[in-house]
C-alpha cells in the first residue's frame, strides 16, 4: 500500500521579505537576536517510507501519525514554519553555519541578491555564511559589505566552486587560503585567451597550490575519497545535504559511510540557491536558462522545486531527526566556519611605489613637479597678487595630500597624462579633479580651480575616506594606447580593468522569463516590442529577475593598480576585447575592498578636436593650441545663442538647442550652466525654467531661506550643482563636511535612494535645530536634494565639459569645413548622423565633393586652402540653420572608406587604391584602376554604384556595366584585352541619384532628399488623404500648408502648421513622462517635434517606422526656440513613390539615444 505522506511547509510572509541593502565600506558588525522554526524535508519522509525510521517522531510531532493521510506538495509556497518568521515564533536558537550557499552573483545559479541572503541569515540566527560562486569571487565583496552593514553577528566564509570534471567546492582557511584560491582561479581563467575557457591543473597540483590553506568539500557528486589522498584528511570535509530532494537520504548515508571509513569531519548544508522559498521558482528558471532549456524540459536535471533556501540551525536539527551523525554535522558546521572565517578587508592592497629620481621621496618629487608646472600656469611665486593666491592654494592642497598619504596617486595620474602628451594623444582630467589647483598645475586638468572659485574639499579633504577620484578623458581612437601603457608600466599582474556587472533590465528579463517558461522566440520578440501584451506569468517572473546580475562586462574605462599581483586580491579574467584583462568586481566592490581605481575614459569629442587641429594645420597653415583660445569671443557665443550647435559638444541635443536661445550664453560660465542645466537632476528638481526666467530678468532672484544665499548666489538662487547641495546641507542643516560628502556620494550611488532615505531624518533634524526650518520649506529643500539622487552633476564636471563646448564651437564658427571633417573622422560619436553633419556643413556654405578614386583620400578630408574662410555666410534659420549664399567657406571631399565613404570598401582596400594612385598617377580607366589596385569585381561595382568613377568619364550605370569585365584584368595582362567596353546607357534621375548615394555611402553631396520632394510637399494640403489617415478632415486634406524648418521662428506662436522632413532621431527621456521627441530635417534645417503619449499610442506604427514624415501640429516659438507639438503624423514614403525610393535607401534615424 502506498501512503501519500506530506507536510505542508509555508514560506515567510512576503511583507518580511528582505530587500537589498546599500553598500558602504566594510565595518565591524554587531550581534543581533534570532529564533528558529521546525520544518520537515523529503529526506525524512523518504527515510520513513523506506523503513529506516529516522525522523518518525518528527512526523508524528507535526500531525502525520499512524493511520493519517495528508496531501503532499513540493511547492515551497505551501511550506509551513520555515524561515525567519517561523524562527521568531518558536524562539529557539541552535548554532549553525551554512557553508555552501549561492547568491545571484553565482550567475544563473543563485536567485537572491547577497543583501537578501545576509538579511535572511541574520533573521535565522546563523553563526556564519559562505556564498560560493562558480570559478570566481564575483559576489564576495558585495557579500562582505552586506554583512558589515547588516549589523549581524555573522562570520563571513569565502570560497568557490571549481569547474573540474566533477565540480569541487573549496572553502578558504583565512586570508592565506583566499589569496591562494584567487590566484588559482585567475591562472585558470587567464590560461586560454578564450574568455569562456577555464583550465584548472590536476587535483595533485591544486593540492600543492592550496598548501594546506583550503578545506575541500566532498559532496554527493564524488563516489570515492580520492580528495583525501591529495589534500589530506584534515583538509577534506564531507558535505551532507538537506535540499528537499528525495535523493538526499541515500546520498547522505553513502557519504557518512565514506566519512567513517576515512575519519573525515561531516557538515550539513541545504545548498541554498535562494534566501527564501519565495525565490525558489526564480532559481528553477535560472537553472533552466543555464541548461539552455525551458523549465519543463530541464525538470529531470534540476531541483524538484527549483532550488533550496536558507534554513536555521533548529530547522536543520529537525531535518536530522533521530540521526545522531546528522545532528553532529550541524554542530560541526560551526566549528568549520570558525576555522575559515575572516573579513575581506584583510586582503586590501596598496598602490605601487612610484619610481622617483634619486634623492626624492614621492612627496618631495610631487612638490618639485608641481612647483615647475605651477610657475608655467600661474607665474612664479610673488610675481602677482593672483599668483600669490594660487600658490597659497597649492601649498594648502599639498599639505592635505601629504597628510592623507596620496602623493603616489597624483604621480601615477601625472605619469599617464605625461605619456599622452608625449605621444600627442589629447587628454584632460575632469570630475572633482577640476577642483584642484595642484591638478591644474600638473597639467592633469584644464580648469583653473583658483580662478573658478572651486572648492578643493569637494575633491579631497581629511574627512574623506578613500583616495581622490580623477577621471581622465582620452581621445577615443587612441585610448587603447594609454590602457596598454598602464599594463606595460605596472605589469599585467598588477593592473587590470574594472568589471561592469550586466544586470537584467526590462527587455532582457522578459526575454529570459519567456524562454524559461517555454514560449516561442517570435512571441517573446513581440512582447519586448509591446510590453503591455506580456502575460502575467511572464511579467511576474521577469519582475523577479530585474536588477539581478546576468553576466560580467567591462567598465568604460576604470583600471585598478596595486602593489601586488591583483590576482591575490580578486581573480582576473580575459575581457572580450583583445589584450584586456578584467577583475571580477565592479567599481563599488573595488572601492569597498581598497582597490584604487583610475578612470581612463574614451571621449569622441577629444578625438574630433585633435582631427580639427590637424585639419586646420594641414589645410589652413595655422597652429591652434586649444588652451590658448580666447574664451570671450562674442561671435562664438552669438552663434550658440542662435542654437547653431549641430556637432558642438554637449549642447547639440534637442533639449539643449531649445534652451540655448532662451539662455543666450554670453560668458564662459554661461556654458558651465548650460552643460548642467539640461540634466535629469535640474529637470526633476524644477530648476530649468526658473533659472532661465531669472537669467532673463523675468523673475526676481529669491532664496527659500537666507542661509542658502552663500551657496546659491552665483546660480541666481537655483540649485544646479552637487557642490551647491553639499553647501546647502552644511549651511542649512548643520552637516559636517564628512556628512555633506556622504550626501554627495549617495547622490551618485547606484543604490542612492536607500542611502538618501537614511540621511533624510538627520537632514530634517538639522534644519530645525540650526535654522528653525520645518514644514513646507523643509520639504522643498529635501525635494531639491532628492532630485539629484541619481543624476546630480558636479560643477567641476561642467567646468571641464564647458571647455570642450567652447573649443568645438570655436572650430565650428571659424573653420566649418575642417570641423565637419573632424566630426566625420571621429564617428561614431555625437547626436547626428554623417548625413545630418554634411547637410549642416552645406547650410554653412561648405561645398561637399563626391567620393572619387582620383581625388579622395582613405577618409573624408578638407580641401587645402590657405585663405581664411569668409565671414559672410552665417546661417540664420531655426536652430541657426538656414540657406547659405555666397562663395563656399571651404570644401570637403568624401573619402573612399569610413564615414561618408563607400560601403563595403574597407580601409585596407582604400589604402591600396591611394597607394596605386601615388605610384602611377591618376587612373585613366576602370581597367587601370582594377589592375593596379588589385580590386575584385565586388570592389569595382561598389565604387561604380557610389559614383566614385566619375573622373574616368563614366556615368554610374556605364561604370557598373564596365566593372565586371574590368575587374578581371590583373598585372601581366595586356591592357584592353579583357572584353568589351560599356555601351551607351541612360543617365539617372535626380531621385535615383540621391537614392543611389544614400544606398552606397549613406550621405548625399548636393541636394537634400527633402529638397527633391519640395514640389510635392508644397501641394500636400491639396492632395487627397489616404483612407483612414485623418477621417475628420475632408478630402483633399486642406488646412495648413507644409512650411520649411527655417520658417518656424517666423510663424506666429500658436499657429497650426505642417512641417516635413527626414526623421533624424527619436528620444524618450526618462523625465518626459512618456513624451517622445522627434528631430525632422529638411533642406533648410532641423525642426523639433513633440509627440504626446496619446498620439504615440494612436499612431505607433507610423511614429516608429516612418523615415520621412509630414507632421501637423501647433508651433511654439515665443521664447526664441521653435517646437511643433504634433497632432497628426503622416508617412510620406508610403504615399509618394519618389519618397519611397529615397526612404528605402536611407540608413534611418538615431532612435532613443
């Protein structure tokens, strides 16, 4: 007879579900109370049913006695008495250490964040916890930080599971065991250039590497005691498991017999992959994804209920029942944990000693080079009052640097900057380093902190914990040289890049949830495009995945350098990019453990500026030194005030170009404000419009309280910068400098909402205590600070970026042709496509010449002219764009490859063409070109279709005809013997020419696509509308005619118009409440279109897919910047055949950037 025996096990109340705890630097934890529960596992049930008897009394104790039958369920949601809630109800404490847990950083294995695991362990009263990852310490730092912040008396044990033929779980005996295991993992991961390859040595070699400092766990996956032979009995521990798997009982009896036979210690574990039963379904989904199956297909090889969860010591004793050796294993787990436990801050490294000349220390050498640089930047000591002020600031900063022991940090950064300068690589420091006069003197930054009144304390102060933070922007095309220099200078063993943990976002979570649940790929794709159609079962699982780590990426530029092999601190592994090695921690983890990070960030605008300097030198004969440019040129500011800013760094976006005519920048500090103004922080804080009104004298300058005047005077009473909010906290709430810095850090942290909440109470108390501020005013001040929680922009960043704004605007005004070439050579970068950049250059009077095999270089280039560009051709249309007149101010020749070049012609092929032309002179025929440059049929055809053979006297169609025959000629053949010449063929229409250019190069050289459609668009309102477009209007359409972009400023505000153009971009900012912003470009300029959430929903297909649009809407231009709020979108290419030809060849817009 079969008896259905079951115990219903109920999870903790969801309201008690632990949430991730924000990280802070590691600190000593404090004890907390705990209690236990009485669960029952399948191991006990299986034991009873098999006749072994263990656990019989426990079955009776929970009401499953003789003659009783109860329903059985493996669903963890039906569990009873498990977890922290059950523990608190029972009030029982039993010491227990869980030594084989997996957090979410055990990628696709764990289903709870480290903070959740630690909180659950605290509530369960565990003595120790080990979170082990597969082949790494990915979550070790975050786990250690979570324990330090939890207040739990919870010992931390570190270990990893090694991917041998039979996986091996290793626990580290203290710091020495950790460094040895980290080294072994790093060697295994770096042994093969393939990032996904892990090559461990043999077991005897692993035992030798351990040196007695590891404990290896012998679990059910191993059938013999081979580990004892290699590691010794003292270093092998048998791991018994209670995981709710029916096979646990048999496995444990076999392992116990093995332990008795070899005299091995035994511990017990629930091998938890999640903190609570609530997460077990997610654990099952991740297990299925790991197996590349859906959950149903993966069921035979995965856990019966998805995954096990953390259990208390009392629960583990209940699972042991009457089995004495299982009960002893609970106690032994605590003894083993005591043997292994240590805090991760014990592995904290130092910076390497920087080599200095004989007779110097790091500090005296820093003083010496600062003295030399300061004399160049500020003048000698005593030379002027301004110099005296600067030197006093420098001396004070040097004292702080010496006091905090950071001279080596500054010397390392200076060394990297010096390498860049010596190798003609553009770079500049930014961020809080711009607050430092020492950094300015050393040439690290280009911002004069003394003249700008920036506070050094924002960068470095005695109250600050940890090293300063200097970000180096390096021209993106040559950043790799700087990175490899760091590797060569300090050794690959001592330097590595910082990881970026790629976490689940909405779309990725929906995809993986759908895959785990067995839905078809096509259906999943549809849900990612239309999230509102996603079924609840998928949405619920996807919600649990959000923010969970998915895999390891690489930080945009962070590097760590230390005084010992980094692998002794954290394992390293190969990145996807060749020649890059990366640590297994992100920047926050590195900071928590004491690894010092240096940011080497690639910046496209620096590369563009370098190209601009080179272009002006080569084609105009002038040497431009950026830092010597006069920052007060009124013409440059006038150009920006017209929003003539396409291609200008940081101010070319839709929002910035709408703000420029309202702000009307006239000084450099206006650019500093402009850079900071259009950011989520000021937008969410309601700072943008009040500042502009005050800037234009339309609103009086006021302060919420007199105590705020010192912090907010220079921004007219409106907070814009992080530094101002720090000062507000000091002046209004009595924060110390250290507390204000904590507040600033909370603003920039990924987990800032939780940190900010903890500071709120202190802030309100300080407001009332110091200044008597309470109620509405207190709320308003706090709201302004909270608005910066994730996106606050420091003034030092704005100062650095404002320099690049001015430099790029200066080149745009004085040398528009060379500036456009520079932007194209630095692609991909910026807000606009090459087609839009060239269209803007044409509107500025620049002539764009087509690609040609006899005249083009490898890349786009300006045509040499020693004349100064005439100043008579300044555009005046909407956003500064309009029709140009007069002589060209410069010429641009498209290149054979790269941006604006021929698609399918690589730089290597282009170089062959240029080399052949330099060797033999100009090509005279297609055969000549093909033979001398060694081109294939495909190469010649691509050149022919792009019009690059025009100088050979052939039309595009003639050249395509001849390409196949000509490409068969090779060196050694008699010229002209390869076949017939091309016959006479008809030319192409203007529409066909534009479509051909767009299809082959992505740009047009003469006419804008919309210019060809103008005669159709002029009659658009007279043409009948397709059925269903806007049924409220009679046919013909009627209403407003289509106007050009440059006329929008001249249309009365509030007028309904139609405007048409090519869609350049679509944006949906997080701060816009679902509103989408379009850019439309016609032959006269750009138009900004606002598409409401409702219109987007009604016309989603047109809004998302159209390449050429006619937009009907209301013009708003009262403040000098024109936008059109749309009420109707019409897709032109579906209604006009010529437009369809152009749209079919157009590369499309830059959407949602």
